[in-house]
C-alpha cells in the first residue's frame, strides 16, 4: 500500500504542523493548556446545548419534562460510556503511533478503529432501544414522568450513531494533536441543536420529542463533518474507505485499554441509575431540581476533564517517544492547572447559585431543590481533579486496568454500600447527594496511592 504522506509537499507539511501538535518537545504547560482550551470550549458547547434542552423543556413544556430529560441521563451514559472508553483506548493507541512516528501503525489503527465504530453503532442502537422499557421501570420513574422518559430515550438511541461516529472521529484528530477542528464541528452542531430546540418545541409544539430529535439531528451533522475532514486530509491519518479492516493486534491493543475504561464508565453510569432511583423517591420536583443541578455540574467538571484528556494525549505521545520523565512532569502540570480553575469555579457557584438554577425553571419548589444541591456539592469538586488527572495520566501510559478497578470500587461498590447503609438510617436528600462527594474522595486517595506505588514516590 502507498501512503499519502510519501509524496507530501512542503506546503502540506506547513499546514499539517498547524493542525497537529507534537508534544514531545517544548514547554509542558503550554502544550497542555493550548491543547485543553479547544477541548474545553468544544465540551462547553456540547454541554451548553444539553443545558438548553433542559432550559427549553423546563420553561416551555413542564417540570415533568425537565425531570424526564435529567432522569434519562444515567441510562444514556451507561451505553455511551462503554463506547467512550473504547474511543479512549483507540486514542491512546493512535497517540503512541503518532508520537513514535510509526505511520504504518497509525494507518492500521485508524481504519481498524472506524470499522469497529460502525459495527458498534448497529449494536448500540439495537441494545439501547431494547433497554428502554426495562430501565425506566428499574429507576422507579414516577408515573407522571414515565411517558416523557420513554419517548426521549427511544428517539435518542435511534439516532445514537451520530454521537458515536463524531466522538471517535474527533478522538482520532485529538490523538494526533488536532483539538481545534473537533471544536469547530461541535460549535456548529451546538448552534444547530439550539435552533432546532426552539423551532421544534416552541414553534411546532413537539414537546420532549422535539428536544430529542434536535439532539439526534445535530449529532448526525457533526459526525458527517468529522468524516469529511478525515476523508479529505492528505496526512497519514487519512480515512480511506476501501482500507477499512479489522487488524487483530490493533483490536487487542485498543481493547486492552478501551474495555477496562469502557467498563468503568458504563458500570459507573449504571450505578448512577441507582442514585437516580433514590432521587426519584422524593418526587418530580426533586427530580427536576436534581436535573438542574446536574446540568450545572457538567459545566463545572469540564475543565478538569479537558485537562485530563490533554494529559492523556501528552503522556501518550511522550511514552511513544520514550520520554517517561517528561510524561510524569505532564501530570504534575495538568493537576496544578485543574485545581486552580476548579477553585475559581467553586467560588462562582456559591456566589450565584440561585440565579444559575433559575435559568432552568421558574417553579419555586424546583428552584429550591436545585439551589440546595448546588451549594451542598460545590466544595467537593476539587477532589475530582486528583482522580481525573491521575486516571488520564495512567491511561496515557497504557494502564487502563488500574484506574478502572479503582474507579469502579469507589464510584460503584463504595457508593452503593454508602447509599444502602445511610438511607436506611436517614431519609434525606443531603444523605443521598453526599454519595457523590464520598466516592470522589475515596477514589482520589486510592488512585493517588496506586500511582505512587506504580511509579515511585519521587514521581509525585
């Protein structure tokens, strides 16, 4: 096979240098920050249009519809989380090949990754739609929210392929250091989603179905855009449709990292179904308040998640280039930046909790629940920085099993034991809400100890 880069012109080299980022040389903090910023902006837009979904249904449909949008999150994230773990594995493998300048391996990894994605699109669609009746019953969804939850989930899973293809394609671009174009695609799809939300819900009065269809259509558009870019590029990471194949050793490499990460995300999300069932116990107003809080929560954790992804790519490229000490320095830098940004956001949450929640609903009861949740959880966010950045670093080193076991033990096993014991003693929303911070603290302590033991105390 002939690779496109063999005849690359000087002009194409200059263009490529602008689109990709080689993190094996240069100032560490600049690489991490400059790579994380487009990720952060892109994730912000993604969460922004998710939040707009809630704002629209909360203000123009009903508090039951707002509760339905929020309560479906853990179900969606259970399946999507598993796929996202696989995309993390693919990104690490691709970043290793890119950092090591192995263009043949890079070509094989990209085409294996995409064929796996197309196969999983079919599987996830079928499994997702099939799971809907069971999951809404399993979460003990109140009767006044049941219809909206079921309708939203069925439409969402029917169009889940767009989300999966976009995330895998953008993951490939990020693995070679290009975090800008995924941002552009996401911004465009976010604007489309918001416009469609307003048209479908306010103009066409489609209710919660309008919000679901707006999300599906916008995700499909972003998937098409990322496929066009990967197909038209002249670089070694170009997608050539006739070269799609499953390479056994590439699949194994992706699965070694991706399956543990995917299981961790999926099982953690599934455990949140149990937490949602505890929240549902307090009625639709509490559910809607929890939905409002979780939409804000998703914005707060964006910086640390973006920095964690930057750390994974940074570490992956430097491990591929046999620069282990530089990879460890990347973790230290990423952790400092994440903590600084998160502390600033925590102060903002305390100062503006009420007006922030008021964006989602005018209902006084829902507003009070949301405000209480937000102020109660805010002080604990800094704990997440430690487990998120360290997990991202470990995955960059190719170790996905350690983070998986620690996060599953903390976010699933410990959290469920805590809920079972604590709610038996006290029937309180504060007790239920504290399940999340308790898991964050335990996870940060455990993964910090694991990292030190694995690499030595001098690496911390």
